[in-house]
């Protein structure tokens, strides 16, 4: 108890007094940051020189001739030959499955096949055949692993 009041009451009174003091301060004065003014900083004349130097350096790095691209459609990419091989026999031949393959060699063959044939690595028109090839290849490798053990 401070001066006949509880601690809580004295804190509330102090906060109320501080709030009244803040209300008395003009609005514009509260936003002024005190410290160094910017009057001691001289305007740099060299900045325009540096900007022109950067522009000259940038232009010097550009190629001499700029090829104009004609608006319109780009040539459609040709479908790779291996994506046309969609039968089980052709895909098994591409996988090079053998009777003496173990689990590690089969998983390595699956990864190598996926690197070449995964649909995400193919242009949009060829993702359908790539997906079919991946499905068949995964089924073949899974069946080969199942027969091992």
C-alpha cells in the first residue's frame, strides 16, 4: 500500500496521468525524429557518372546482333522415337530385364528409365505416351522384384 492506496490503484493513476500528458502534446511534434539532420550530406555529382558507366558496361556485354523473334507459334517439337515404343515387349527390351538381375540392379534400371522417360521431363504433347511407358515399366520392374523374393 502506497500512501493509503493499493499498488494497483497507484499504477492506474500513473497511467492515467501519462495518458493526459500525451494528449497535451501537439500531433505534429510526436512524429519528429531527433538526431542528425541531413544538412551535412552533400549531393553527389558523381552518381550520374556512375550510372552512365554501369549502363555502358551493361551495353558492352550485350551481343552485337540482336535476333528478332517473329511473333507466332514456335515449331512444334518432334516426338522422340523411344516414346513411340508402347508395347510391353518394347518397354521390356528398353529396360533390358534379365533373369539374373537382383533387386539393386532392377531399382537402378527403374531410375535410369525414369530419367529418360518421366512425363515431367517431356514436352506437353508427349506426356501421355511417357506416362504410359512409365506405368508399364513400373509394372514390369515390380513383377520382376516380386518373382525374386
